[in-house]
């Protein structure tokens, strides 16, 4: 496969109040656009938060370095498409934590000449503090855009879109500088949602007539809270649809932006949608956020005790996002926490048409299994190193167990065939007494602790 890679960076302002320093926070998103009839352009958008990084003095600046690793595989065949690493330097004049409020935005582009679903794995860590890290994974469906048919690109959400005459602009798209918003997160300091969409092949079927372009914002209950309709001529095989929508009136929640094309008989030609999030401190009372009240009242969350709410939210630490952790801290009442946890799981529901949330059921079952298998003296199983790896990556394909001997502590090697073409995690006992307390010694999973000399640390 031929691949062309471009890197580009820009700084944009965003409130730092939502992010803690417990781990590196970065976000990833993607877009798919037409290149020609036999290739598509895959764009990957990344943002990384400055706060919490270790900076060192270089001249009159302070510099931190974030190492990114991108691995893309074709999902069905598990064939590697590309694997790249790049170092992203961040430079500031002052390292005061209240000043580190910027985000570094990065964009990568790949040419793809085979249709299919691709899994994009992204990990990053502070080069000066490898434990300060994060990872993300997403699936991208990539097809080709043949101009003989009407089709549309993915819907890109942006922090700004401006006209530009700079043909060499890193974020340029047909005379526009489109600055990505990989978090798809908007709020007080970013109260306008910008969107970008490409429409292909209209001329061949609708030349001489107009089409309707309808835009909607839909809240979690399915209610339309914004709508706008415009008509556009169809005498083009490439039509750009860009715009901005003010979000001041929206309450804190998640929403869906939907754009649909209709002909003049009001028949749908094509449509595309994208979920995004709003955090509005002027409308941040969870009790007032629009959501499925009836579904909530029927759920077990409606009467859940505060103790159980806190316990469950603590246990989802491995799957929750940083902004969700920060929002949880701002909740004041038990009722707010009940509704928040209800929405938290509903957003992750793989099949909302069923009465059971299969994702929640599976995860909490795995917590129970971890507590049974990996419990240590003063620590429940899900909090141990083995429990964490199990909850994040699932059941290993194979476990090799080595009992402690006179000159070496006991250890286990977990093998994962489906991760990164084959990966291992090594856990070693802390002491020689066979206490069963294991710590992660080394792993070949990108972003996890790696120590190729781990065996020497188990010897007396």
C-alpha cells in the first residue's frame, strides 16, 4: 500500500480547569475524504494537554517532549497498514501550572488504497516521565468516493475555520484552514461549533436543480434543539459545506450534529452525523440536563445509594475519560451522581434497543472475576496490576506460571495474540515468601511499562 504522511501542529486555547495532572491527557479523532476514485485520504487528529508534563530549560524556553505512536491495522485480516512514531516538542516561556492552558493540535494524513474497516491505535507518553501516559483506539470505516455516485465525507468538527490563501497551510482544505477539535468537546471558552463536510458527485445526477442541506443538533432524548435548512445548486462534483453554530444555550451533555442532503422532493440523498460534548458552567446542573427521564426512573440508578455510586464510578477508572472524572468531582448531590452514572453507561451501551446494558454487565462481571482471581492482602483484585491489565485488555490467550524458587521470585507471563500482532505482560512477586502479590514488571504493549531486564530484578 502506498502511504503519504503529513504532520502539522498548531496551538489553541482551552480551559485547563477540566483536566488534572494524574495522567497525560490526549484525544484522538479521524476523518475520511476523497483523494481520487481508487484512494481515500485518512486524517487523524490529535490533541495533547500541556499541563502535568515535565519541562526542562533550553535557552530562554522550557521544552517538554511527548512521544506519539500510531498503529493502523485492517480489522478483518489484522494486517498491518502502517506503524509510526513521532516526537512532539512543546515549548513554553513559563511553566506555572495556571499558565499551561493550551492544547497542541496535530494532524496526520494517510493515503489508503484498500476499502475496509481499520483499527487506529494511538498511545502517547511524556518522554521525561514515561508513566505519564494515555492511549486510545478507534475504528475507521474507509470507502472510496466515486463521482458517478452522490456521497459525502465524514463530518469533521473543528475549533475554527477561516479562509486562507496560503496554499502550504498544514490545515488547508480548498482555501480553508480547518483546525481540528479531536476531543469534540465544546464549552465556555469554545462556544462555537465549526463543521466541515465534502459532498461528491452531485453534478452527475442533480445538475440544473437544487438540493436541500438540513442541519440538526439532537440531544440525548432525541429532541432537536437546533435546526437550519438551506438550498444549494447541484452543478458541482465537489461541494463544500462549512459553518458554525453557537452553543451558548445548550446545557452540559452530549449531542449529535446531523447533516442530511435531500432532493427537492424532500427525499433523503445522504446523511452524516457526529457526536460531540458540551460543558457549560452556566447550565451545568446535571438535574437540568435533558435526558431520558423515564428510562432513568426505570433503571437501578434511580435509587442507588451514594456509597454504591462512588464505588461503581471508582471501578470504571480504566474506561472513563479524564473529563468525566473531572465532571464527577463537580457533582454536589446524590441525585446528580445517579443521573450522571446513568448517562455514563448509556453512552457506552452497545445495543440501546435491549433492556440490558451489555457493556456495563460485562465490565462489572470482569471486576468480580478480577476480585476473585487477583485479590491481595489489603487490595481488591480490580485495583491490582493484574486486575488492571485484565480489565483493560481482557482475558489473555495464555498464562505461563513460574513458581518461586530459592534464587528467584515467582512470576507469570500473560500472552495476548490479538494485541499489536502479539504482546506479553510479565508480573513478578514482590517478595520471596509466595505471598501472591504480583506487580507488573514489563510489557510489550505500547504505552505500558517495559523493562527488558525484568528477570534480573526477580533474582536475589
